C-alpha cells in the first residue's frame, strides 16, 4: 500500500466505534504506516450517530477525513444509508445484518453478518461487536497485520477487558476465514 | 514532482538577547519512552506543555478541549505541579495569571464559550505582561453552537477579543506533532515576551490521532523568563531596555513589586500621565513589532513556481495541501502558504505571495476572517483575484471543494 | 494587643509617588488599612512573604500604598488570582482586599468556591453598602429601602448577609466587625491570617461622601457613631432581648474551625500520585 487507504467505521454512539478506530490506527502504527484517525459524534455518550475515519498510508496524509472509502463498516441502518454512496468502486462494504436490513445500492464486495447477534450468542453481550467486526474487517482487507491488531487491542482496552476482546477478535477472524463457506 | 515544504523562521536582524535561563528537564526524559505512538492533538498539547516545563494548570471542563485537562490532572501532580479545576473559565485565566506572577509556567485550555469568558483576563495578562498560555480548541459558534464540530471562528477574536489595543501572539498548528511543538513554542514565547500567548486548535485536530514520534527532551528547547539580577530597589517591573524583553521577578523573591490592570508606569504603579500612558502602550506594541522576525513562522509549500496560491491555516491547510497535490497532478501550478503564527500576521510573506501569484484562494471555516487580512494587504489589486471559500456548518472544507473552486477561477 | 507606634505604619507604606491616596475624607478605608498594618506589624511574617491581592473598587486600592507583594486585579476576581498564587507558592501569606460589590456581586462565585475549597486565604471584605468608586450605585449589600443612584426610589431588593453566605459555603473562619472597632479589627486580622484555612472578615465601613449623603446619614463622625451604637458583640447577643438585637450589626467571630486545607490536601495528592509512579 502506498496511497491513502480510507476506512470509515460507522454506527451509533455506544457501539464502541471510536475505540475500534483507535485500535485500528494503533495497529497501523505498529505496522509502521502513517495513519490518521478522526471522529464525528454528537454530544451524547450513548445513541446518536457516530463515525470514525482511519486513513492508512505510506505517504504523508494531508486531509484526515475519509472522502471515498476503500472500506465501510456500517453497524446501523442509518449509518449505512448515509455513507454507502461514498464507498468507492470496488470498495469493501461490511454490514451488521442485526440492524442493517436494506441496502440502497448493491456494492460489489459486500460482507453481511449479524455481528451483534453473534456477539450476544457467543460472548453473552453485544459489547464486543466493535472488536469482532473490526477483526473481521482486518482479515478481509488485510490492511494491518493480525498480530498488530492483537497487540493494539491489548494496549488500548482496559486490562480487565483484554481477554474478552481478544476472544471477540478471534471470533471475528474465524468468521472471515469461514465467510461464504 | 518536487515537494518543497519549508517552515521559515528568519533569523532576527537585530537579534534580541536570548534569555540565558534555559532548562533541560532531564528527569522527564527518562520518564517517557520515545517511540512512534498514536497520539491525539489534545494529548500532544498536554505533553508539549509538560515538556516545556508547565507546572500549573487551571481550567474548567469544556468540549472539545477537556482531554488536555484530564491528562494534566493525572500528570502534573506526578511532577509536583499544580492542577486545579476552577469554578469557571474566568477564574481559570485569573488563577494561571496569579500563579505565573508567583513564578509558575502556567497554561489553561478551553473552547469558544470559555475563551469568550477569558477575554478580560487575557487583557489583564497582556497589560501586566504576565506570561501564560491559553489553548483554545475551536468549535462551531456563535454561543454554544455545535460543541463537537469544527470551525475556525476565533481567528479574529484571538487578536481583538479583549478590549483596548494590546499585543497578540497566536499560534496555529495543523498536525498532532505540531500541536506538541507549538505548545512548547507558545510557552517559550510567553516566557520570553512576557505575554499571554494563544494556541488555536481546530476541533478536528484536537481530537484527531496521528502517528507521532516526539523528540528527545535533549532536543527540546525550553525558554524560561529572565530573572532580575539588580537589587530590589533598582527593579523596574516594566524595564524599557533590552528590546522590550525585560526581566520578571516573582512574588516572594524579595522584590515586592506592584501589579495593576490600570495603565501604569515602569515600576508598575498606576498613572494618569499622558506621557507614561503612551510609553506603556508603545512598549506593548513594540514588543511585537521589534521582534516580528522571531515571532512569525510560515510554511511555504510548492510555492516556487506557483501561479495560484492557497492561503490557509490549521485543518483547512491540510485539505489545501491535498488539493495542491491533486492540482499539481493535473499540471496546475498551485502552492500553499500556511501561517504557523497567525498573529502577528505574516504581512511580508503575504505581500510577497500577492506579488508572485495571479490568484489567491482563501479557504476557511468561518465567514471571512483570514481573508480580511489578505484584503488589507491587497491594496491596488482587484478583488476578483481573491477566491473565498467559507463554510460554517460543522463540516470540513475538503480537498475537492478547494480544487473545484480553484479550477473555476482559472 | 500589641501597641504599634505610628512610625511602624509609616514604615509599611510606599511613599514616593503613591500619595495622596484616592480615598475621600471620612472614608473608613484608611482606618481599616491601619488596622491591617498594625496586625501584620505585630506578627512574625516577612514582608516578602505577604501578598496583598485586590479587585476593583475603593477598598481595592489599598495594595498600592503598602510595601508588600501587591496585585490589583480585575473586578471581582481577586480571590481567583489569589488562588493561583497560593497554590503555586503555599508558603506565601495571601491577603485579599475586596469590597461588597467586588466580592458578593461580580465575584460571588469565586468567594463561595474558595470558601468551599477552604484554601488558606484571608479575605478582608470592606462592606460600605454601595459602589463608591463608580459614584454610588446599589450593591448586593445595600439595605432594603436605602437609596443609591441606581435605586432612586429606594432599594427593593433584600441585601446579602455576607457572613452567612461564607458560612453556608463552608468557610472555616468567619468574623464580622466594623471600621469603628479598630482593636477588634486588628485582632481579627491577626487571627484570620494565622488561621489555616479560608478566612473571611466582613468589616462594615462608612462611606460618608456617597452612601452617607444619599441616605442622609450625616457626616463621617455620625456614621462612626452609628457603627458604635448600632452594633452588638456576639457574646452579648444571647443575653439581650431579641428586640435589642433586631437590625443590629453583630460583631465577633462567627466560626473558627479547623477543616482540611486545600493546599495541604493538594500536597498530599502530589505525594499519592508520585507514590503511584512517574510520568508517562
């Protein structure tokens, strides 16, 4: 990768997307890439729309906001509707079918999984949906090394939550490996 | 394509005497691992402050600057410094000014509504020539506006916000690394010029994370105020000698000076005499004008052969840089001039730019604050060569927005 | 009370171009400043360690005349500036001189929060019931129905009980006296400076030229007599029938308690933070 690889993680406040963006960005730093991570959120801590942009590059990154995404993760219908049109051609779309029921247009590379339902079923809580879907994204895009993602999770989340998040990460990797099989 | 980006800080012609008290904070160096890390703009401000020797922070919570206070509340006590959360922003600017008079290197951080409340205190720090730094992470205004969205609405307020004529030193970073560097520079300039220095951040920059590698402390240049060496009865709190960079005593050091927000004489006592009042005002003004080369810092990017120049600051300058790259790719000769010091305004560099190029594009996240200064310097040139891009809706100006306007102008 | 000769007061003043002072004839500010100087002269504190901070108003002009570290700040903010000084150099004795308008109107917020923090400041509030410097406007302590240039029909607002305000906010030392009672003032100032915590002394003062004239109080001597006759020491209050206390200025130390002091608390916090590990 030489040029900017633009990723937008979108959903609603409380889904942990900004944390996921930080983890992804930190993993990119571990891989010795240039990276910027920006965010947009409402004043509330829970609810409201939330998005974070991670741009990974091997050149200087000038404008830090994603404009034409190489990859879009949408965890809510609202986010999907809002950002889908800015996905670039052949860009990767990853949606959580727990909440995203309709696609306004068909993207070429679409991955659909009920991440939230899987998180509840396998880990008893939707709280790790962010990490699970991020791990899935990492595997599908190959944008950062899996080890780097693991290290970044360990460095970023609170010590008490490292184990459950690493479990979620592994589930995400497995979901990617088995996707469509 | 040759990328020429240089940050120019011309050597002062008549070099003011450098303050001798330069501190290296070795003990801090050992405390932080120096490697490339992911860091937020606000975080970089906090660590810049610590590395510059800031040992006093007073503030009041306000989005989007709060991380600075949060980090310093954890880090300052470890270094024996003071963190105090005051009852409002007015109290915060007052407390840092008081602490500075007692010898502290002090800083506060806020955003628009708090910055407005601080204006009186900023004026007081300026007239009393007390070093301190105010970080203003700009959000959308007026009033409460959009607390989590980006704007560049305080470019003029940071110059003229406090009543009366007063000097202004205002710095404007465009990256996380520069947040760190310019915070150190802000504290250094506050100490050197004995004034309230303002650091303007854009909301996006304050919250943005980037990979940065901070320098070793050994490479961080820290300037501290010059202390008086004369016996107390010879001490003048506002000595007119030394290029207007005069020594500063602290409370409790035996100098027993008087400080007032009233117009004062060289000793600091109130005066109504026209000549003394004029002297004081002159001193405040000349402190800046005599040292303009030391104060002004600009980045000139791809300007050598440019026929079109973009003049932008902060996050908008990053969009502009991307636009320059895109335009150059299409063979359009565009460059960017970016002020790191926004006040005093880089008049000379802008005049040169106006001579060299045919079109100037000024994108900014407000209704025309930077462009006023360009217009002031345009004089006989026709206004049509000045392309304005202005936006206040919480969204950034993107590289494509600039490129489109730029092509329309050709 | 130590008997302090006149020369000592002279010795504490700045002479060169600071006099004549700005106060009107008959004003209580000079008397109060005299009491403060006598109190300090009788204490073992280096002048270099005394910082006198004031806001804006007639009484806030005091610092310019005295040979300490002195800071004349903006309107209402003296306590906030003083907080910064005290926190950075806790060994300094920081005395705040303020007025009723300065401290309870525009600076009310700083007063209550400094009292709540119990930071070791000595606040001397000179209450002359009016904005004197700006020519006699109504202040938060202008009595109900009294006249001011902005209350030409009489003040319809109730007035602040400044000491109760400080007590409610948690001040650990609160006292009230009048400018007439100079030995009492001197003792209270000494006690307040020695007190390890936030101390507030309300000194009821006479403004004969402005408040006095607007409210037909007679001249300065009449107003001094009124302070004498219309005030009751706290110790006597319980012994007197309620009707004799009604409307009187109650003088005395209303609270003197030892509470955890802010700069001491902060020093403890620093120790705890440093024990937990070095900087990041």
